[in-house]
């Protein structure tokens, strides 16, 4: 297993440079076909619902503001992509040609539509989807690429924080609680775990008779040639923050974990531990639902 196809969803907001650094580093490591996707909102879908009292002039003003913002984001996203290509001495290339196996190939795809639906469609055949971490200051804000990647594609999602300087995980922490989501995340991370210098399996102790045993996952990883140490944690704080603290103590530069929650229409709900990690982790997080 490897990451031959990577989809990086770039919205043009600050933090996009870090996302592309991680995506390009992974693409070069695994000789991947890397599609950098920017979805410019359709103005007709971006206008707020028109209620009583909203004049035609006000609608026009809002429409112009939305269009200007979308154009600025598109230009910034394209600039991020071109700068990332120059950094690795590759020419910026628009998507279109049929992908070929072998060799790192980053391409640019710009569409007009909805970021959630385009991510869901194009992410189905990606081995990995990379997105920028949602702004923790916008608690509960809609994060279309992250939502669609997690809940509609079945593919693992790498969430990249701003300010990241390079990406090549050497110490990886894997959160495991004997659930489907956590197991899928660990399996999705196998290519990264195989090249890491140190892998730690972390299980936060839970109430109940049947306690997850991190040694079970460590034994599974041995079958893939990966030596991992197992650690059961007696929590001193909420589970998500406990995982962050333990990963920091271990010097981890990647956290792997299951994503818990659900998506319904435009409602995006994550479980408490997942939400805490996304809001507070300063390292990339590999998630799977």
C-alpha cells in the first residue's frame, strides 16, 4: 500500500502554503499523482437567502463582494500552487492529461461549483486527501472539504495546521480504542508508519469492563514490519487534549486517529475528542471515518 494518488483541496485562505508543503512532500516521497483542487464558489449558490426588506441594490452589493472575495481566493490559491512547483523545480501544469504511473506529478484543477460536492466526487479515487486545518476560532463553522473527505469518500484525510515547515513524520503517535474508525486510520497510515523512526500506540483508558489494549494494534503492526510501543493512558483531562499532550511528550510530528461524528446535509458534527484535536493540535493529524 502506498499513496499513488493524492488530492489537496486548496481554498486560497492563509495556511494554504503549509498544506501544499505537506502535500508536495508526500507526493515526492511516494511518486504520487498530486491533484491540487480549487473550487471557486458559484455566485448563484453563494448569495444568502433573500428575505423581506433586502433590496435589489443590496443583493447586487453582496453579490459583488462575494465575487471579489472568490476571485481573490482563486488567485491566491493559484499563486500558492505555482510557488510550490517552483520550489521543487517543476513547471505548473493544468490537469487534463491522463495520469501515468511513476514519478511525482503535481497538477492544478480549478472548478466553479461547491467545494463539498467536488471534494466528494474527486476524492473517491484518491489514496489520501489533504486539507488545511479549519480555523479553531470559528468553532462549529462549516468545513466543506474536511466534511466531504471524511464522511462521503471513505478515504483518509490529512489535516495540516498553519505554519508547518516541511513534512516527513519521524515520530508518529497512533490513537487506538479498538473501533472501526481508529483501525481504519491506523491502516491508512501504514505507508507513513513504515518509514517512521518511532511509532507509539496510545490508548486512553475508558470506563467499562472491556478495556482496549494498545498491544493488539502494536502486534498487528509487527506483521507489517513496524515496531511500535504500546501505552495505555490514565486520562488527566478530556480524551482529545490528553492525546495532544501525550503526542507532545513523545515528540510526535504526526497524530493518527479515528474521526467520530456524522454529517447530515450541511451539518458537520464531530465527536468531542476529534473536535478537541482539530482545534488544538499543532501537528498534522491523519483522520479516517
